[in-house]
C-alpha cells in the first residue's frame, strides 16, 4: 500500500497556508487575544439586517444554496450598474482567485504580481504550476508601469494588482488604474482586487467597461460589510469570462445563509456608511497612536494602517511579537522594505485603548532586543 499517487507538481509543493490564523496563535499562547487587530476583519460586524436575514435563513439550511446565486447576482449587478452576465459570485475573493488560476494557469505559465502583495494569490498560482514574476513596490505603492512591462516581457497570462493595496493600504488614482486597464498586453488578464474599494476616497474608483476582456474586478463582503466568515465575494468581468467560471467553480459553494446575509447587507446603505465613518475614525486614532510613539503611519485607504517602525524587518517583528505577547494580534508585511512596518486593523475604542497601552511596552522590548 503506497497511498495516493500525487502529481509531480503537488508532490513538489510544501504543505502550507499563506497566513497563520489568530486561532492557531491563540492555541500556542494558551489564551485568546484581547484585541484582534491583524486580519482586516470588521470588528463592527455585519448589518443588523444581515444578521436577521442569516438567522432566518438558518432554518432552511437543510437545503443547498441556489447554485446560480440568482437573487444575489442580480442585486449586485443592479448595485454595480452592470448586467447579471457580468457578475460571478464565489467563496470570497480567495475562492474566485483559485478558480481563475485554475482556468488560465498551466505549468510554466508566466504570472505577474508585486513582491510582497497578497500571498493567497501566489498560493493558488503555485498550485497550478505557474511561474511568478514579482516586481518591487515603488514608494510603498504597487507599480503599475513595472507590472505591465514585466507582463509584456514574459508573455504573462495574469497580472495581479490590488487597489487599495494590502498590506500597505496605499492606493492609486482612478486615472492611473484606467490607464493600466487600457494598456494590458494582448492575451493577458488584469486582476483588479478591490477588496477595500469601499474605503477609497470619493471619486477614486476607476471607470472600466465591464465588457473589457482584459480586466476582471474582484470585490467582497468580508471587509466593509463585516461578513468575512460568510465567504462571499464577486467578480465583474466580460460575459465570456464570467461564463467560463462555470467550467470549474463549486456550484454549491455558497450557502443559503451567506446568500441571504449578503443580499440584506447590500441593501443596507445606511449601515455601510456608518461603518465607513467608524473605520475612518479608527484609522485616524491608530495613526495618532503611532505618532505619539514616534512612529510614522502610512496614509491608508483601507480598514487598516501600516505603521513604519523606523528600522528593519527584524525590529518590526520584535515589535509584533511583543504586542502578541500582550494579547494584541497584529500582522506585518512579509517582504523588505515593506516589512519595516506592522499592520494594524481598525478596531473598537477598547481595542485601540489596549493598543495604546501595549505599543510603548512593545517598542521598549524591541529596542532591548536590538541592543542586546
């Protein structure tokens, strides 16, 4: 008995996940975090209307969800001002990235991204044998010109680009993104990840023709809508591309509970506006906490703030570890020079009170480690 005969590709891959979950860290610590400020979730939670809709749908959870996501798909289309044929719904942006990687990536295909950008995309590409070409950030922003040039040079099939960016929170203007979309090389598809799009300054979301075959935009209910655990994401793209998802997607991947919650959340514009206000206030306070401790907060158009710790990745990791030891969960970028920062998600007032108390102690500990 030899067990499964894995493909050579799967046999060659490490058994890993892009992120170590806070629950894993809590088990290692032997206690829960006091403040969960590392996963860019919305601690403010979903709309009460969404919660009520999900509770009501729970009684029907013995049934599969609608495999066509009919009602939600049409509601999202109306919300975005496009046709339902331009919309695909899946298990968060992560799930849709996985389907897209499967659809277009064969072993050896060139794929372009930024070095240090969202690692789950890289995980999916590697799972199908793609060759990742990573371009450095420019002034803590992803570099559209460099990404386009590398895609043309390598005959890349995909370009991954997030606006606003994760993990830095920086962003580009609508004009810049529109110009990027207009200059995607033939045979290449631009993935525009707009998970944090609801936090962009007014007028910054680009206008892109949904029938453009070279661009797909991804959005989510995980961030501003506060439904990360429900796993609802959607893509906006050309009808032929959207239809192709039906060749590979899990048609029963969306539960009735998730569908009902997302539909109710989409229809509660007042609550979304309230969350946008709360996130802006929280990010402003995070920036002040950073400044009060002699650190620099990068401008952010997301629901988190990257804080420049003023040294290198080793020092920032020491700060992060010291915060975790005090029960404050945060994360940091993986790649230099962005890893000089820690990344703090928006939180409640009590969460940020804990951060305000813990950060000076964490910095003192990190300085002691540096001088040892």
